[in-house]
């Protein structure tokens, strides 16, 4: 009995915001209701105080913009967060020091001769210590985040989804959906495009070509090296690197178990996944902090070994 391959592609519904707060009354959350309630109580108190001194129309002229601003502050959103929290973060960013340097402790006052060119009384603000979320990397490759728990990194490959049949695509979608529904903590999937250099691979081929056992193999190696040089000159080659970061506050053992379950679940989706060790985790963090404008560090493609003919 033959299997049907013309079944329609399956779709797995995944909420876009799984941490969205519950709606209580009139489609508003407790946070929004608190803002509107406090604003209404303040306006009511103000009216009871000035009711005998200010005409009602004048009070309405002043109160309506205040109530409108409070309503806009409660229901408005910016960059995926509520507008009041966005404004609070903007104030914190404005007041926070913008010059940070790596330091183990507090930075002591600068000498009296440190001043700007604006005048002797205009001092340069001292930089603040740079405090990154990561406190260190354990022997198991976990990133220590202090009170925020630990994070494990899993490297994953990509899958040629468009080249599969509908049945195969449905199997991949179902397996990926099962992994997503099994998550019990914050998880982030980071996809980065990085440059791939083929020049050193072409140089390796040219260097090894004279030692090949047959002239035809040497000619093929030189032609392939020329092809790689031409490809690197005409196109900017990129390699997609996928990293899955999982954070847990239940202890390092739970984080390690969560990473192992992720590797097992993604392997069922034909994704080659593995947990990064300490050195690889440090390398990923270093590349994440790379000053490269948009592509990150360069990946060196390993050259093939022509020691035996079966490698060709």
C-alpha cells in the first residue's frame, strides 16, 4: 500500500506573545487598570479640593488632557512593551552613564587636572564599570547569570525544508511544534549570517595539486581552485549559524537536562544539534560581542585531505 504524498502542508499555531498578561475588564490588564484608577482618584481628589474655587468647565478643560494622557499611557505600546514602561526605560537610559569600561570595582575620582576644553570648571564625567549579564562559564559550558540562573547554548544546523514533500514537511513541523510546546523556560533562537572565505582553501588546493597521483587529478584540483577564486571574487558567501539559548533558574542540572532534551527533540526533526562545551560557548559569546557591523566573525572552511584517493 503506497503512502500518500499529496496531503496539504500542516500548520502549527504558536502564540506570538506567550507572556502576554491576562485581560481582566474591558480588554485591559491589571497594570492598565491600576494606571487609570490612580489617575481617576487623583482627578476626583483634585475636584473635591477646588470645587468651590474653580468653575466646572475650567476644571474639565484641565482634566480632560490629563485623563487622555493617562489613557494613552496605559493602552499605548512601543517596541512590544507598554508605553509607561517604555518611558521609564527611556528615563533610566537617559540618566545612566553612557561611558562604560571593564573594571573590577568602583572607579575612583579622577585627578584634578582631568578637564575638557570647554573650561577649567567643565569636568569630564567618569566612566562607569561595565557589568555584563554573564558572570562566567562553568566547566559544563553553562553561562552563569547570577540571580537570573544559568544558560546553555546548543548549536543547530538548518534543514532544506522546501525540498521535502508535503508529508515530510508535516513531520518536520510536528516535531518542531512538539519541541516548542515542551519548553518550560525562556528560550531564544539566534540565526547569524557570517562571511565565508574560500581563498585559503583555493591556496591549499593549488599547493597540494602537484602531489596528486595522476595528472587528471592535478588538473581537476587546479580547475576547482580557479572556480573557488572566481566564486569568492564575484559573490559574498555567507554561512548561517543557528544557536539555541535556554535559560533556567532551577539550577545547573536542570539547565543541562533541558539542553539534552533540546538536542534529542531537534534530532527528531533531522536537525544536527549538539550542546556547546566551555571553549565553544566562550567563542560564541566573543563573536556576539564582535565589533563587526553586520556579519560577525569569519568562518574558515576546512580544506579537504587528498592523502588517499577515496577522499575525492
